């Protein structure tokens, strides 16, 4: 991924990234509005939708600079300096693992840092807050990514899992520090097929603060969807180290469509479940492939994919199993091709998932603050089952179906009741 932007005009940068099958995602930094520069980041995962995050400049007028070298844009007001730059530009060591994503290409997107030369005001709960405004957010869902310990407790207290079952489901799951208290953002009604892929708009990684002495402190995000605000929250102790003369408060936005938590998937079919519903393709067509974001712990492993018909008692669709594909490199999108293409029908609900033939496969997901976001079928033979037996979960796995353009209209809209078989 780029560590420099392309210049659009004197106040605007852009990064355009191609993802699977040539679809593009855009990150735009800076904007001109009525002659007043507006410090902001826009994420465009598809041509139809934009999530915009910006500092409200109505109370103070800033000055922009540093456009010409493509490495970032600086906006300053009386008490702070905002720098907007590519995600992978001088990435902090605590986020260095992200450089290995997408087959070693890293993450596209943007980061925006706030440099302070005096301690900010602290609210009564012990946090300093830095408020940004949002637009385009009403069509999107913001999913906080809890720590795995909190998520396990939540599965017991809110979803009714036994502690034993919750521990078994979470076994081997890895959620890095920079993902805890981050925000996964998904479109409310898009995802599962073609250009919408997983439906993920972007990922806002965990907020943090570092002072001039190198003292590092994690923060958190607050989202107010009604007010349309996104707030960085940094604990007061981050500003109390003796001798510090300045502080940098950071936010990083990954313009990506894959999940950010890994889970070993030995003997498990795993896939998204759309809050207890399936995915309606929006047209009748034949499927070319299943796309899944995957990695292996070591060596290589053969991967299989499948499509099941919810309307037909979760039976495997005719020709619904892909051929095996061997994967061996780092985390990246993998294409599982159909030699005999299955047909999906407009008005019919489907689910899809993947399984490894060995023991080293990792699938990637984001957690929803609700049940029925993903499914698992525990196997003993590492094959595509027919029918699939669903154990529902809160993990929306990064799997979707693809066919050649002529593509679907916006979809996955209707609610369909289905009996769930617990295993």
C-alpha cells in the first residue's frame, strides 16, 4: 500500500486501491468548501457511499500547508496541529503487524494525528476528548471490538452460552492490542456479493497518545450516531508524565474490507450469517468463485468453499462446493474457483463459508454487538457438508461470493425466518 498520496488539487489528496477482481476503494484527505479548507478524511468503499470524518472548523479557522510532497497535509489552529497522512507512512511500531496484511502489501487508508503543546482539558470521568463530525454514517453500523475477555463474558451473560462453550469458541482467537476498543464499520444493507464484498466500509483502529518522552497510552473511541460525532478519548494519565513538552494523539483509518481478528478454524466451516438471515443475490446468475480472507500458521493447506440454500433446509447448492485451493502465504484474499458454476436465484437466501482440509487455517472476522452474525459447522472429516448444520455466533467472517459484472443491484434486504440447528 502507498506511503504517499496522489495530489488532486491544492487542498486534496487521494489514494485509490484496487482490491479483489479490480474493484477500487478510495481514501480522500482534505477538502475545499466555500473557499475554506476543511481538514477531513473521506472513505469511499464503493462509488455509491461515502463516510466523511472531519474536524469542525466553524469555531476556528486553520491554516493548511505541506501539500506538495504528497506525504501528508498539516492543518493548524491556535492550540493544535493536525496532520493527515497515508496509513503506512511512518507507521507506529505497535501497529507494525499491519504491514504484513494483504500478502505483505500492508493496509491502505489514512491516519490523522493531533500534536498538542499544552495539556488539554479533562472531563469529569478522567478523559480528554477530541471531537470529529460525521456524515454518511446513517447508512452504516459501528461495531466496537471488545477485548476477548469482555467478549467471552458477554457471550455468557447476554447470549446464554455456558462458560465452557464460550471458552471453546474463543480458543486460539487472536485480537491484537490495536484492535481492542477499535471500530469496525459496515454498511447496513450491503455485503455478501461482488463489489460490496463483505459490506465493510472501513476500520478505525484504537486511539492512542504518545508524549515527547516516548510514553505511550492507549485510548478509546466514542460514537454518537444521533449527533453524528466520533470522539477520541485519551485518559488523563497520558498527559501527566513529568518533563513531557508535547503530545501526539493519533487515529488510524484502514480502508479495508476484511476482518481484523483471527481465529483458528480446524474442523470448522465458517462464514457470515447476516443477523440470522441469508444473503439474497438480487438477480439470478452463476457464481464464479468464493472469496475469503485467510492465512495459515505454517506450511500450506487446502481450502474448500461452499454455498448453501437456506430456503432448502440448508442443503448444499447444486455444484455448490468449490475445488480445493492450496494456500501458504500471509493473510490475504484467496479465490476459490468453481469449475462447474452453481446458480443462485433472485429472491432466494444463501449462506456461504470455507473450511480447511488440514489443521492450520485461520479465518478473519469482526465482532457484532448482536447474535447471529456468523455461523460454524463443527466437522470431523474436513469436507464441505450437505446439508450444513449451523451453530450461530457473533463473528462476521470475511467471506463473500463473486460473479462477473452485470452485477447485482443493492440487496440483502429482506428478513427470512429460519430454524437453526444447534450442534
